[in-house]
C-alpha cells in the first residue's frame, strides 16, 4: 500500500485534504478524498473512481451473440457472473429458455464461481484486517502476511479449495478465467459421469472447508472483543439503507434466478418485481467527479448522499441479500443465517442488520451455501443429461439478471433483426453499491479521524469501509455523462484565474 498523499492548507481557513491513492485490496482502481475542517475533523469524504472502461458503448455494433464472450473481459475476478448474466440476456434476445438440465448445468458452474470468488475476497483481500489487525504494518497486510500468521497448512487449504472451484469452472466453462460455455437457450456441452464424480468429490471437500471458514470467523473475529467493538460502533461502520436481493418464491436467497425484493430500514417489503421491470424501479444518478453511476430507488428518488427512509439509496451483495430474504435453501447455510440473526437479536437488533462490517460474516455464510449448492447439483441425476439446448428465434431484446458475488447484476441488450447490437445497459453490483460505499467511507472517516489525529492504521480502517463490499471498479465504470469529463483552468502570469472551461 502506498502512503497517503496529504496536502497541507495554504491558508488557515482552507480545509486540509487527505488523499488515499491508490486504495488497496479491491478489483479495479480508485482513491479516497477526505476533507478536514478547521478543527481537524472530517467535513466530507468521497470514494472516487478515476478509471473508465466503456464496455456499454463498444459492445454496440457487434454481433449480439458475441456479448457473452466480450463482457466477461470486464473483470478477471467475476467473469463467470458476467458470462452467465449475459447468456441469460441472450436467452431473452433469442427467445430461447434453456431446458431444465441446461439451467442446472449453468447453476453448477455458478456455484463453483461463487466459491472461487468468496474465498478470494475473504482470505486474500479482507482477512489481513481481521487476522493481523487494522493497524498492522502496510507491508504485512496481504495474503502472505495472513499465511504467515495462520500457518502454511491453512494457507494451502485456501489455495487448494479455490483451485477446486476454478477447475470446475474450467471443466464446464471451457476456460478457467473467461468462460465460453453459455449459449442462447442453454449450454454448449454436457458433462460425463467421470466429470460429475470428480465435481462431487471436490464439492464435499469445499463443504468441509466452508465449515472450517465459518469456525475461523467465529474464533478470529467474534471472539475478539476489541474488533467487535469497532464493528458494532454505530458511529463508524453503520448506515440505515434499503436493501435489495434476488429471492425465490419463498423469499429465500437465490443466486441465479427469481424476483428482486427490496426491504426498508425496518425490514418491511417495499417492492418486489421481476428483473425485466428494472427500469421502472432503479434509477441511475451521475456526478462529474467519478466514472461510476449511482443507483437509487425511483419510488423514493435521489436525495443525495444520505441514508434513512427519505433516501432512495439501497445496498446489494451478501449482507443485503441476508436482509432482503428469509434465509437460505441449504441446511448448513441456514444454520449460519440463524446464528447471525440470533447474535444481533442478542444486541437488540430485530430487523435488518445495518452494520457494514457484517458483510464479511454474510459472505462466509454464502460460501457455505455455494458449497452445499455445488454438492447438491453434482448429485442430481439430471446433471449429466445431454438435453441442454433449446432452439432460438429471431433476435430482439433481452434482460438477464443474477446475483453476482458483489451484488445484483443486470445485462440489458437490444439487437436488430440481423442480430447486431443496437443498445446495451449494464447495472453491476458495485454500481448498485456505489452510493452506499460513499456513505460508508464518509461515516468511517468522520468516526475515526478526530482533532487532526491521522495515522496509517486509521486510514486503513477508513479503507475497510469500502473493502466490506468487495467492490469491482473494473466492472462498474461505464458511461458516466457519456464523455470524458474535463476541466481546464487558464491563469494569468500572476496566478490569477483568467478562465475556467469544463464539458460537464
């Protein structure tokens, strides 16, 4: 981690500015700007994303059936999510619903993707803050530092089980990182019995490893009183927002399909809709200082960077899925869900859990669910069926939606009758969480930085606010105002501003 760049004020009345650039242990690039007032307390803080990918624009004009090979290149960490969501959108474009065996084969692939992604975040990106402590030296806050602290044996188990998940993705997806298995109306190839047995063996091991990880969370985090005090402090990692998640007909979490359910700060359902209606419910706000859009609930409206019932800001990803649902469909994950709820009931919290750091706990429970899901599907007799494709029709418009590890993911394509893409819209997990990440960074900065007291450890605790969301800025930066925002300041020889020119 590079040290923070700190700019001193040129006058006594000018606010002090702290820049954390680059921010660390996330996918993509970004920085944090913190502004202090004359008392040395935080006046404001921003999570700023200065990179632009532009995938929505350069997909236009391409053959629409190429998009599920192009969009996974958004990110090397979550290509499986983009590939399947894109493929689901192509199902709609070509009016081709996959047969049951084809859908289950996609879900088998996706369960492995979740295992691979959640292991990577919990152990490689987040664990340094738990295991080593927020104020540990920067050179130690990484996966090697974690392995050194917990032991090589545990480190090898982490690598082994992430490898198992990656091998399943390679087996089904054709490639380990950027899959090519999905086609409109199904999957490109089945698996045989030997492959099924191998996946089942790996899945059983992943279930046991997930149990170990849940135990590790309990031993390292939940028994650390100092860390728990930091997590539970309502002045640091806490925001009362709406929550959105994909659920089945019983309001249980479903990573692959279902309706989008929104609950308020008290847990009351305020909206439930099919993803094909997302434009009626989700709005996208833009600001000139970042290349990521800000999602909000149209029913409430955009009311700035604030939380509470009057704010249309909502959260997605693991904690949001827990809050927007009634739990999981697999037994061990449901036990974990009930333990989490019971823990907070003991603290007097009956409804949604608003404590941002609990994203990590929810993520570990989801790792358990994904492992059980992988095992369940690998034992399904239908999983080796060769009936995995449906015929396609004349292309048109399609919307795909699933729960990416980082939150609700939507791909929306429009094609002409020749199959050429004419319009693309992507709403990704980190776009949904962009506004709440700003809220969380600001809340943490205000709660931690007091009376000019700033240290590398405190700044890492500010970074922990965004790290809880497991953000992916590579995925989330698209077309902000539709052009590169530029500002030019022309000064006279004496330094006085002559003219300011900007295109936003």
